[in-house]
C-alpha cells in the first residue's frame, strides 16, 4: 500500500496539491508513520480559489496546507458524527450536513476514504482558507 504522498502523486487530479506539498516542505512529513487524515483539494479547487499569491509565500502555503491535515485516521463515516476536528495548523475544521451531504468548512467531498499505509485521503472540491476558519463558500 502506498503512503499519502505516493498516492497523491499517482493521481493526476491532485498534481497541484503534490507540487504545493513539496514547495511547503510537507511531503516528507506525509511519507512518515502518521496516521494522518488529509483533506486533499483537487486541481479544480486550486484553480477556482485562484491562490497564486498563497503559493508564492512558503509560510502562507504551509499554513494553508496544514489546515488540510489532521493527526489520526478518520473515515468519512466517523467525520459525519463530528462537529469539529483540530488540524495541524491549530485551527479546527467544521462539519455539517447540507442537503444530506457532509460538508467540511467550505468544501464538499469528491472521493472519500482513499486508504494509504500512513492514513487516509479525502479529495475535496475547495481549498480551505485558515484565515476564514468556519463557514464560507467562494463560487
């Protein structure tokens, strides 16, 4: 079974995330033992959020990406029973039901429960913005 980074690099829809994790010096961490839960924005999410400025500043990029990373392994079923979950950034993600679908902060799940040797990946359709922690949605 592949680790989180190997799994991300093998998925063409996560190319921007893979490059961003390398640039933020988080790739090695996600090769480690974990376990981790990663909320992985797909390429469309990065394009829609227009975050070129974020990608240019390694500190802001790291803060943004660690807001997508949780210590521990949580399935979408377990997440559905939670209201919040603390991230490696120090802020908490918020979960709610929207028309019967679990929504995490400003994102909906695209693909869930991708098992890795050191955790689980949930692909999402938006990039979390730590400075806007809570409920918001940019269309």
